[in-house]
C-alpha cells in the first residue's frame, strides 16, 4: 500500500494516558470525499492510511488592555489514503489520496476567567511564552470512514495538537541521597536544559518534609553546567533534612517545575 509522506512542523505523537496537558486543541474534521473521475467505482474500502501535517504556526499577541497575552494559531492538512476494491469483475485494488485542511487555536488549560483568581488567564498563554521551549505534537485520536455510495466516502477525524515542554532536568550530584554529613559540605547540581532557564540555581533545605524551605544559597556561576554552594551544617540541629535544588525558566510557566531533592542526615555531634 502507498504511504503518505510530507514534512510537518509537528511530531506524530500521542500523550501518555496519565499525562496532563495544558497547551492543546482538539479539532474535529468531517468531510465527504469524492473518488476522482479517473478512478473506478468502489465496492468496499480495503485499508486506509492517514497523516496529519502541521504546516504553519503563528504566535499571536492578545492585548487585554492592562496586560499582553499570547495564543498559538496552528495550520495544516490531513492527508488520507484509501485503498479499495473496484466495483468490476476483475476486483482490482486501487489507491486514492485526499486532503483535508485544518486550523485551530492553542491556548492554556484550564481556562480561568475570574480576575480575582491569582491564576487568572482567560485561556491564554503568558506574554513571555516562547514557542522554542516546546515540542509540537499532533495525534490522530480517532478516525472513521463510511461508505456513502460507490463514489463517496465520509471521513471523520479527530486531531489533538499539543505543546510539550522540552525535557529539562536538574540533578543533585553531591552529596548522595541518604548520605550522613557533617561540617561544611558542598552541594552540587547539574542542569540539562531544553527550556530557556534563568542562569542561577537555588539551593534550600527543609526540616519538616518540605512544608517550609530555608535558603542555603544561590549559584549563578556554573562550571560546565554544574552549580555548587557550601552549606555549614553546624548551624542546624542534627537530624534528617530534605535538600532541594531548583532552576527557573526565563518565562515562569505555572505548570513547569524544574527541581530535584534528596534526604540527608546531619550528624555533627
């Protein structure tokens, strides 16, 4: 069977079952397709192939008066291939292509309309939103082909276009998780970023399991992506402590946290 190939700005990728999406749009396409005149009549559909192509993206600014927000306009087309048996004595197999254009707006979910809510967004993206911080994905969630008559096929396609934050990690490398420490020690973390980050890492500790965090220090002069601060453990009581290292995106996306934590035991006595 022939395959449909065409360049797309998006990867063909569907989210994991438990993955929470915040920047997406679902598009329903429903169209009756006529077999080209040069092709014979159809007896039945034997097979189908589908490819969704995002051909253009445009980041649009929205002026709300007191603040600027953004949304993303996505444009593209769905290429459909239908393999069918011809309505004749030889029962030959034929293949024909169809194209259905689509367009949609990607905003932020959930949409919060209450201006008194601190997360008020009206379904729009932050003014600092950068499309380069995200991978663009398109997923064919559903497809159905119905034979109307020997020349007509009804196609129903549901697309999901979604933006996935580029993989960005921070990992505490020293001390090891579960280590027993004393005196002044170095706490180090390595950052691997796909999202544009602020050029600093914040180190904190907690003695109540993360309810309250106290700053240890900030390093903004990394060596080969490794950030380090010194912690004088003689200033705290002996016991178990949670240590956290965190980096912040240049654009403070509300749903993206870049951090790592370990548990250590301070034993100076």
